[in-house]
C-alpha cells in the first residue's frame, strides 16, 4: 500500500510541474492561405522578388512557449545579420528591440509583417527569402528581447559580449498593437 501511495505522490508531483514545451516542428501554419499582402519596402536581400507575400494567419506566435525555438530564433537573428541594423537589440541604424513600444507594433503579427513585408524607408522585405517557419522563430526571439515571453523560455546570456540584461531576466512587456501607445494601453488595463 505504501508503494502505491509513493508512486501516486511522485506521479502527482510530476504532473503538477509546469515546464516549457519543446516542439521541433511547427504545430500549424500561421500564415494566410494565399499571398495577398503587399511588400512595403523595395529593399530586399539578394535577388529582388516581386509580387505579394503571405500575411500572418492570426496574432499569435506558435513559438512563444518553446525555449528551443526561441534559441533557434536567436541563432537565426545572428545568421541573417539582423544585428547589422538592430545591433544586439539596442538599436543602431534600425530601431531598438529591447522594449515593446515600436512604431509598427510589438505583437507577433506586426513583427511577422515587418520582417516579411518590410517597412517603408528602412526594413527590407524578407518575404520569399526567409522561410515562414524561420521568420516565426525570429519573431519569438525578438519578443524575448523585449520581455514578451516567459523567463523560463527566454535564452540566458550568451558567451559573447552583450550590452544589456539577458532575455530571461528582463521585466515582462505586454505586446502593443500597431497604432497603440503605452499610455493608451495603460488606460485599457485600468
């Protein structure tokens, strides 16, 4: 009888332990069914592609709860040289990414659109150059830089020099949709 009780106790403790989930493949496609979003920037890496790109399916990132995917987003951020304009998230030629108040919004759909469609007079359009799955991983990492994911999911400090706090100790920041300011968001919370 005591073995059964001990086994039940261990099972209950393990079932109650909340851990981040690891998905090594995308659970679902989070893009629209067809290419209908227009590119907002003529700047493109490599050979220029014409035509529209796929818009996000909804305003959720399928990788915000996945530490492996956020880590992959960090690797891709460096691999695609996003730091060339955004530095290590502190801003340079491009805007800083360490907060959640951005001109075009810091919610997942706005970040996806910024990467895929580009933005006028600055951000190149990477739609068709970077696979959608990798774009969503970069979105998750950029959200981690601004405190938009849980601390147990965000990557810790890397081995390289980094000017700010590691992503997993930054204060959480709510996502702000395009056109909404922090003051307007504070009024909605009250």
